[in-house]
C-alpha cells in the first residue's frame, strides 16, 4: 500500500498534468474568445450611438463599407438593438444598388481595425501557471445617409481596446478553431521554449523512478 501511494506521488509531481497539479487549480474558466469579442462589440455599439440624434426617423438599412470582418454580425446585431431602442425601424441588409431612391436611410459602418491577439506571456513564480494578455482592438467609423438626397446626416467613430488576463492552459476551451479570427496564435515564454524539448525525458524519468520504487 505504501509503495502504491509513493508511486502516485511520484507520477503526480514528475509527469506534466498530474493529479495533484490539476486538483490545485481552482481558477474559474474565463469567457471564451467568442463571448469576449461579442461583449466588446456590444460596448462599442453603445459608445458609437451614445449621441445618435434621431428618434423614429425613416426606416434604415445597415451596411458594411468595404471588407466585412468575421465579427461584423455581432456589431450589426448590437447596432440594431441600439437603434430599436431609439424608435428606429431597421431593415435587413441589402446590396447597395437595391436601396437607391426607396425613401429610406442608410447606416454605413467600416472597421479600420478588428483584431484579437494574445501577448505578454507571464509566469508569476518559477513553477506557477502562465498567463496571457488577451486584447481585442476595434477601430470603427459609422455614418448615416439620406438615400434619396445622397445627404450625410450624421457621423461618428469609436476606437477602443479591451483587455483581460487568461491562464494559458485554458486556451483550448476558449478558442473557436473553426474561425481563424477566434483562434489567435499564443506566444511562448523563454522558459517554455527551453523546457519543451525535455518534457518527454521528464516523463520517462518519472516512469523509471516509479518502477524503481515498486521494485523496492
């Protein structure tokens, strides 16, 4: 019995991801990248339309100018809610040429930046967990046009960076591997680069040590 207990202790300490290391980690899983970006875009929409001057105006379309990034759908949904709260009737997006002269307004938006990245890997103690800074940077310009008169009615911009810190070991649960934008590359620390080639050797040493204890 004593030999079995010693075997479990050796494997837990020497083999990465051992049982003792897992039970010691009580950190709550952070928001996924999807939730993090969606919340940031909701705040961006609130900021962009904080001083929107119109209520119950003409029906309007929402349309992207130029490239439409992967996260644009979340911004459009948040913008629709903001405008509905102001009594505006928001129609489903169409192609630009199909709304000319139809008695409506057009809300154009353009992202100059829409980027999620992981930086600044930090270890707070020699054997402590590694943390990464997660940042979502957004640069946005919006403008409201009267379609019939080709008249600019209102314009605004919103530029922000949203940040938090996440444990690196949670990354597989946070990323959406089906969307490149939501699975950014993770940086490595100098300690990780130095230790990684030796992980296999460490596990082998742990197994040999456990076998030696059992034989004894």
